[in-house]
């Protein structure tokens, strides 16, 4: 549940602990053995840990506050937490939010309190995947972070704005770690190949340039994946006559089997990808839209979820600039539901290309928002009497339907009459753009406005409101 760093008194490691640590250090995966031990050994996070940065100065001056390390897998969150603890001479306690509970947290806090009183040594409480803690578990840490009993370092792959309590977040500094570049991965791999004590140096392993590039590419910025794949590939290398053992592209492909899985279909990656798809469609870029669609579908996103979002896009961003967009979107959704995957991906691909190349208008979307704003901010006056049906004599005697003008009795099938309550009379919601089919709609609306203006006070030629079972509505 926890592991210790430097400590004193009864907290110090026993002989059995030392033997266990020694055995683990020999049998641990390459990624664990090659963990950086100092800030200078950390690769790829110069923006937050490079010389002269505020965080580095705080660590080196032993004036550290609680941190939330946010970044993709394999970017060094656990490693950085361990280095901080050793650099600041603090005791290091690691817990995983997957398995730890409130009782574990209370025990760690009590031990930290005792350690501070007996040895004047602070405790770094590292919580991996802190986003998996519920509100109660996060609240349990809060007072002890606030009074300084522990220095919290939380690690998360999810946006802490959504996953960490605001109270805890306000008492911590969020440090954003970036995915490693391919050049960073290559540097880490070369260190492992050259290191005789912790790496593969004694095995005289080499990696041909093409294989090195392929491994860095497959790692997707995940150093842990790169190192462990290299170690696995090295087990299948035959020794050359000169004693060298060369890792080839084929060995890398066999060892990796797949690209490193940085995509989380229920986390930030999912929401970032659907945002990218939506915005590239809005930007009329069919190539980018196809890429983001493929990335979501091939990484396991629910295809019907994607289809629902595309239906929304068709009405929100294309609208009546192309009235065929919404029917095509619904047809694509039905196709996915009917034939499933992977064949259904082609229906969605056809749709995203169509949507990307369609003229765009958010006039319907904006019009509806304006109407909602009036519903929410103005008094909801009764429906005007002439727009109400009068299915009973009582309702008719009260004036329901009186003065209603039946549009089909007038030229052009249009007649002017007041269709909104008095308090919002004349409000405009739908304003078509000069794009696609909405150009025609704008012209049609202009003609309707002219007819309304001309006929609003014209003599009433409509017939009395028919009975409910009549032909007229």
C-alpha cells in the first residue's frame, strides 16, 4: 500500500526490507530500474523542471507546497514525486487511489504526524490516480494538507478542474506535464542501452536506427511503454558473431503488438477528440474531420455516441444552409445501428465529409437560444385568443379563436396577424445567413414580411373556426 523513502527511528528499513528492495531492483521492469534519480536526469519536462523554473527553485530550496501533477501516462509523474521527496529530505509514502481507502489515508496521516514530532521530518504523501478518489476521500486529506502535516503530491491523467475538489485544488499547485517527444523517448532508450548497472549495457544490446524510430513512434510519448517494449524485444535477439545483439524493426513490432494506449474513451482524451471533430467540421476541413473520426472509432469510442454528436452538428452548425444535412445524419445513425461496426464506420465517414463540405449556418441554433432567453426572462403571457382552438361552446363564447385568419383563404397562402403575446410582439429570433439554402429562405422571409405588412389590417376573409373534426386545423 505504501513505500518509504528516507526516514529515521522506527520508520527506517529493516534488513528484510533491504533484501526485498534489492531483489526487486534486480527483477523490476526496465522502466522501473531506469527511473531518473535527480532532477537533471528527468527528460522532456524542461518547461516546469528546467534550471531557473519556479518549481525547481522551490524544490532545491526545500520550500515545496502541495502539487497536482497532471499529464499523460509515462511522462514521469511518479518519478518526479520520488525525486522531490529525496531532494527535500522528506519521507515518501505512496498510495494508489485504486486500492487505498480513508482508513489508509488516516494511518498515513497519523504516521506523518508522529514522524514530524519525533524526527522533525516532513512527509510527502504521493497519491497516484488521485482523480479516482471520491469526494469523501479527498475531503479526508484536506485538513492535513492545510495544516502542513503532509505535502500532497497527486498524480492524474484527467483534468483536475473536473476531478479534484475545488477546496483541495485551491491549496495545491497544478503542474502540467507534456507528452514526451520522439526525441525524448530516443534519449531515454539510449540511456537504458548504455547503462551497465540498471539498464541493458552489459547485454551489449543495440537498436538499428529504423527500429529506434519505430519504437519512439509507437510509444506515443510514453517512456514506460518504450522501455518495457525494448526490454521485451531484447529477449528475442540472437547474438551476432561479434557478440552484438541487434533489435530490428520486426522485433519491435512483435514486442509492441500495438501502439501505446494514450486514449481514454471515458476521460479527457475522449472529450478533446470529439471537440476536435466538431471544430474541424465547423472549419470545413474534411481531412482533419476524417482523422478525428478514425481516432475516436479505432480507439474504442461508442459509434452511436459519435453519430449522436454528428446529428447535433447537422442541426447546430449546418442548419438550413443545407436542409439535407440533418436527414443524412439521421440516416448515418440508422446505418450504424443497423449494420454495426466496423462497416458502420464508412457511413459515419461519408457523413463527416458531407458535413465538412456543407455551407454552415448557426441561425436556427441562435434563433432557438434567443427564443429560450425570452421564455426564461419575460412573463409568459397567455396565448393570444385568436390562436386558440375552441372545441367547446364555452370556449367559443369566451372568444377563443375569434378573429383567426385561415392562411389558405388568402393570396399566397399568407396573411398578417399577431402570433406572439403583446409583451414580446415583434421580437425576431431566426435570422438566416447569406449561405447555401438560407439565401433563398432570407428572400422568402422578406416576401412574407411584405405580405404581413400589407395584410395585417386587411378585412377578415377567413371562415369561422371549424369544429375539431373539420378539415381545417
